[in-house]
C-alpha cells in the first residue's frame, strides 16, 4: 500500500491504463457524491466485501478511497493479504478530494 495525496492521485490516475478506482464507503455516502468511474464495494459488508474483492483482477492497480482515509487503509491491507500487489490509499479520502 502506498499513501498518496489527492494531487498525486490525479497525476497517477491520468496516466495509468491499469487503474481501478475503488470506493469503500457506505451507499449513503456514495449517494452524496462519488468519483467518476469508481467501483463501489462497501467495506462494512464484512465477508461480503472480501467476497467481492476476490472477484477483482489482482494484477490491476487499485486506487482506493473512503470518506477521510481510515477505511481505505483497511481495504488496502485486506487486499494485500488477498494477494493484490498495487494498492494506493487516498490521504484524506473523498473529503480531501472535494476540498481540492
């Protein structure tokens, strides 16, 4: 897992053809706004989250965010334990994105 700022995120995502943006917030949070083309898997689904993550391609680069950066760290950790090699955590989460 690598922690990256919103500016780093924007720069990396613009040139990464192997990128997947993963939103791990609740549905209520997503309904308030989300990043374009993001895939939503709520980390609070517990085993359901793990089951959905296992369906993803572990060779992709995952840019993961939540509201403020805490749950996305957990998601990165879980994904690494499942064999995902490239996970990026957005520092400050969606709140930081909206502020920039």
